[in-house]
């Protein structure tokens, strides 16, 4: 199978897709989201200013404020909120062999090979970037291949760089993938590299094919990650439009607010008199002088206004859109004032985790094929992968977190190693390092316990209830036995630590 099943020339089939106006519009639309995530917002905002404000003079006076409103990066905030928990810690990737238990010694060579290849690709960092961009773009591609002298490489391709030839019988599956390798200064693609499951080649803007190379991978070396299912087409171009619209609206409100703050003390002048004496089509603002040739009168009009309405509109829009993605801070318990967990946010993080776990398995399948070219590391074809993204960070206070841990341990689904890894993200999910950390802390605690035993000091000793030293504890028993003190006095002495004094005199016998 491959492009030949279309029954036409491969280059012509790809050019029919990449050169279509629909594809150009899709790529331009998704590029705006990529730019907004990467804070490259100025070209987008300047274009919107020219579309909204028709008067060139007004456009010109708004342009200087564009660099000042980049702090409103709403789309990036939502993407990071959803995707950050997935790879905040290094996931656990276990390589399994058929018929062998987890962590079997027989799987150790394959495990070491895949761990080394994952480090070589910077896999976790690349998947972290892919997860964040997936929220904004709805689709992300990972391109894996072996480069001589460099090693195994993994690149993240956003949908504005990729075009897909869909399968004629299943439009949601890619028959071939073309990605841009050269662009003109205005962003127009000049050269593509095209892959199907049998070959790859270069294609320029005229449709000329070059450097045709067969491969034996049996599939395209791309991991196609989609945020959710699609309805009869390969691309989902509309989901997430609310993020883009809210981001642009917020930036526009900030822009108008900044402009309003500059002109807040502006007094507008109105002309009253014969219209023949007034020059028409004059721009009226705080920086312009109104020209009049007649005997009319200029009347001042106070234009001062409070910009809080603009800021409230921005806040309302951001709050509404954020709630669509499960990000809210509603208080579930109004009586105690406790802040409840963001249940809806966890659900959306779980949806994203589901997509990324599938991506992890697809990466592993491609690495098994590509690693055959690697001079050092290779993975058996029969190996499989078990991925554990770890405990996703709960948005709860510390006490609630400890209660959750205690309950999970009672159910046998958590260990102290999980606690250490959650509290120490710098360990990057290394369970061996976490166990060494536990042994070190337990050794220090053993020293403290040994010192308490030597001194016979109670674990709950305090300045108010210091307890007794060993000598005092040993003396109380004989004192009660011999009648030197009562049981109540001995109990009080043990509670307060004060040495009681008695008036009992030693007894003597006759003839002593």
C-alpha cells in the first residue's frame, strides 16, 4: 500500500492537497494558535486592529500600545494548566517481554536500551511540548528517525507545518504525510518532504519530485496525536476556537484600556457655528488641533471614563472560557470555607493523559523499527511497553494530600516511594534514587530513636511534660512499695517530672 493506491502520480496526488486553497486556509488558521502559544502575538493583533478600526489615524495611534499587552496569554495558560501535570515528573516506562513478569532480569537489556534511547531523544521533554501544543492545535506529530553521527531524534511538528493525504476509504487515517522544510519570508511553503509506508521523497512548489528513497520500516515514522475523535475528516480545525477568541478579546481589551489611560484626561472640543467656517474631516482627539475659519465657538466636552468596565468584560470572558476547560475555583463548602478539588479539571487532564499514553506506545513501536539502524541500542520486536505517568498532582492542601496518601496506602495502591517522588520532582521518577533517599532518612531517624532509648526519653516529651530520667523512674517503684509515697504521688511525679518529698522516716528495730 501507499500513494499508488490512488491510481495517480504520487507527486500530483500530494500537490493536489498541499496547493489547495482549503489547505492553505487551514494552515494559516492553525498557525495563529501556534503563534499565540509561543507569544508571537504582535502580527496577529496588528492585523485585527486594521480589521476592527477602519480609520487609519486611529490604527496608527493604537499600534504603539501593541507591545504592551502581551501579558494576556490566556491560550498558553489554559494549555499549560491542562498539560503540565502529565510530565511534571518523569514517567515510568517498563519494557516487557512475552511470558516474563514486570522487572524480569530477561528484559533488562531491552529496558536499558529503551531508557538510553529515550534520553537520547529527550523523549519526556518533547512529549511535554507535544501535550501542551495538543490543547491549542488539536493535533501534533512526532517525527522519529535515526541520524548518523547524532543518534535517534524526535521532533515535534505542529499542524501548520504538516499536510496529510487522507486514505480514500478512511478519511481519518493518513495515507501519506508531507511536512514543510523550506518557506518563503511570507510563510509560503517552498519544499516538502513526503512519506508513506514504503518510501519518502522531496517535492518542491512546482510539483517536481527528487531524492526518492525506499524504506523498510513498514509504516510512516510519525506519531499522530489527536486531542479527540473526528467526524469524517482528518483535521479538527474548530475545537479550541474559544481559546483563540478569548485570547484576542482579552488582548484587545488591554489595548483599548492602555489607550484610554493615555487619553483619560482628554477634553474633547466641539465646534458651534457656521459649518462653512469649519474644516471638514479633521481627526478629533487629544493630540489634534481643530481648525476653524469662521466666528464659531469651540465647546469643551469631558471624555474622562473609568476603564473598569473593559477589564470586567475581559475577566468575565476569561472566567467563562476557563470553566469550559474545568479551570475554576468554586468553593464547594460554603460553611467551612474549604476550597474543593477541581474535579472538572482532573477529568480533562485524564482525557489528555489518555491521548499521551497512546502516543507513548506509538513511539515505542516506531523506536523498535528505527532502532535497527542504531549502532548501539536495539529493542526486540516482541517487546511491549508499560507506561505509568505517575501520580498526577492533586490541587489540594497539604493535610488533604496526607489523608489521600494514608487512604491509598491502606488500600495497597501506594508506597512511601511514591510519596518521595511526588515531593521531589527533581528525582525525575527514579525509584532507585527514591529508595536510597528513604534509606538515608531512616538511618538518620534510627540515630534519634537510639538516643531516646538510651536516655529513656518518651517520644511525646515536651517542656510541660518532660517525663522522668531512668533513675527517677526506677526509684518510684520501691518508694510506693515501702510506703514512702502513695500511688497518687508517684503518678503525679511521673506526670510533672517533679521529685516529691515525703515525711516518712525510716523505721528501726529494737536492738538495732
